[in-house]
């Protein structure tokens, strides 16, 4: 449970079990939540799943705020609020994550064995035009 939108369940909350093309978007977003959080998208018990689905409250622990908001939109109980296609969902997710990550601060300071420190930054591939710069000679071995 939790991978089908509420309207797909027969007689769920007064709905007739009607399917819509946004069912794929919903299933993709629910699968993304499970992969991202390691937890079922709406909880464990059938009662909790249905309650959280009807409220549009998926698990979002560990997600960036903008990422969680985009996922909530894709898992909205109102199918009109969901992205129009799986492609639009993925593109919106990529855009959201790219924006969030390009605004991020350094996420690691590494101490190399020869005592040089290196600060590691994350940047999307598009941000580094033409690929990564060549490695400085002093770091080549």
C-alpha cells in the first residue's frame, strides 16, 4: 500500500476506484521516497498509509526542504496538483536538487595521507562546463 494514489482504491473515502494517467507519477514519486528515505512512502500500517495519503503527508525524513515539497506535490491526493508526466516529475526533481545543491556549502574536509587538506564541494555536472578541470600536477602520482 502507498504506491497507488487514493483515487485508485475502490470506494476509498467515497472514491470510485478510477484510474488516471497520473497514477504512474504517483507510483514513481512513492518509489523515490522509499529509495531516498529507506521507509515506505506513507508508513507501515494500512490505516496509517490511507490517513497520510489522504492528507498528502509522505515520509520525507532526510530530504532537503525543496525536495520534500516537490515530492509532496507529486504525491498530492488531488491528481490535478501532480506533475503531468513522469518525465516532468523527474525533471522538476533534478531542477530542485540542482538548485539546492549549488547553493550548498562545502560538505567535507578531507585530510590526505600526506597531510594536505582538501575541501570537497558538490556541483552538478552541468555546473562544471566541459567536465572537471585537470588535476594539478602536484596531486598527480
